[in-house]
C-alpha cells in the first residue's frame, strides 16, 4: 500500500441485487440428515454483483456452486472470464443447486440463478459511477469458534470495505467474516441466507440504496460453536433458530458499523488474475466402498430419520464409486486488486489457516474467501489430517467426491494465491 500522502484514486463502481424466491417444496442443501424439503422462504435467495472498473465479484445465497456453473456464468458476462469471481455465501438454508453434490440440483432453479447472475452483473456495470474505497477491521466479535478444537481460541476479524460516491454516500459494502453460515440447523425448512442475510440488511438500512455483499472467508473449520457431526441427526440442532441467526447477524453488522474506516491508497491499477492448480484426492477408508455400503445399510434399519437420511446419502456415494473415478481436481484460484485492496478467491472450504498464511505475506488490506468459482469439498491444513473428523473423513461423501483431498492441497492453493498476488498485472 502506498504512503498516506499519495492521492486516493477513484474507481468506477456499480452494484446490484436480484432476488429469487424458490417455491415451497424445493429441496434444501447443507445437511444430509435433513429429511424434508423447504416449506417456504424466510428471506429471498439473492444474487449480488459488484462491478469495479472492468472486474466483477458476484455472491449467491446457496451452499455451493459447481465450477461448471461458475464457468458458464462468467463466460456469459460483459467481462473477461478471468476478471469474474463467483462466491457462494455457503448458507446451509439454501436450495439444492449443485449437480452431483450437496443433494443434487433443481435444473429450473439453477437456470434461474444463472440468469439472475447475468442480470445483476449487467445492472451493476450499467450503474457504475466514480467511488472511493475505505477499509477497516475489528476483532473481539466473539462469535467464531474452532469447531474441531473447541479449546483453541480464535478471533478472526470482521473486515469491511465501502465504496462511496462523491457526496460520501455508501454505494456498496463488502463484509467478510469467516464463520460458517450454519446457525440454522437441519430442522429448519425455510429458505434463508442464515445470519449473513441479517448482517447485510443492517448495513443496507444504514445507507439506503446501497448493496452489501457478504464473503464467508475460509471458514472450513469455523462456526458459531458446535461440532460438524452435531448435524448428523435432527436432534443436533437444538437452539439453532432464526432468532439466533438474527442476533448473530446483527451483532456482526454492529461490529462492522463500529469499525473506523480509512481510505485505501494504492498506486496499482485494478487487476485480476486466475490460475488453475491440480490437486489430488486420497482415499482414507480401511475397507472398500461396497463394504462400507453394507455396513451403513445394516445400520439404517434401526436409525432415527435424520441418521437414516445421512446413511442413505452415504450408501448412494458407495454405489456411485467405480474404477474410473478421477482422483484429481482442477482448482481455480483468483486474485483481484482494487486500488491496494487485495481479494483472494479460493475454491471449496479451506480452513482458517489459509487466510492467515496468505494475509501474513501480503501488504495492505486482504480479503481471503473460499467457496469461490467451485465448491468440491474441504481443504484442511496438512496438520489437521491426523486429527480426522468430519471434514477429513466424511464430508466428501455428501459432496459426491471419490475421496478427501490429499494433505498439502490447501497449501498448494495458498502458494498459487501468493504467486498470483506477486506477479505484475
């Protein structure tokens, strides 16, 4: 970042939001133990686009998006595809929209989302006007917890950036907080953006007409205080209510609004770059998928409804396995720079350590988020594999992937991001 004496640059910025209300009966993603579809919509699914100069960042209120969907969206926009990033907010109260993963997809709804992304991006581009960028962050929010190691204290910051017009009115916000949007448990059957929806509403009320984007960070091992396997049955979601989501969302927003914001000074022009990294998958099961399938089938006979739904998902995973399973994946990594603010988009669900590894090596404010341009599963830090747990041992089944990603995969994503950030644009 340049010195404070440098003149603050002006960006051309536009933002737009498009709402979608999936009909009652739409299958919901986020929990293999959820036994029934949605009964309605609490807050509309939204697609939000922020166009900064010749780049565009889009967020979608779903648990995940397939990389093929993201590619299709980007190629249909009035931007170079590598200058587009598409992030799922990772709400576990969203609809099923990922082919082959997280419960499959509703083709009609997925098409509606693709169209909404195009509409939001085009509207954002058409509404661009001169804007200045401010940034701030605050700690001590006391919401995020390490769900794998509750004894380890974590305090990731709430990060906020604003884009304001010549009169000082906020046109758009970006807020990042790395904490799983999974306050609402598997018993919830209302479509919702979870706590980020409440956070955005508070920000937008502060500046009427503005558009707020929420980025979920690298929250693979972070949530508001329960183990991932607490959601293996319906009884594990006690206390995870819409009211609790509202309280958390408003608390995060209050932290952002109480954060002093400073102008971002930078000599770099707006830039964007993308690289694809090959990552391997390694099976960790001691027995074959078919043997596991037989074990789960026997257990399902006497299991409660939520557990039975989970086991059915796992049995389907076992039946889908075969000798032709591809044990590698091409991971897209994006790095944007907006006048000295760096934004890193990683795919899937990286652990919080990925943010720490990237931000510690870069100058100036840095946003690092997962769930971007594809979501195939978890990317744990290499030192977490021996600990095991849901993210390492089981999550790939719900994601429909042959096996977990191999140790070192998260670190490969981090290296790619740092290399991209260091390259001249």
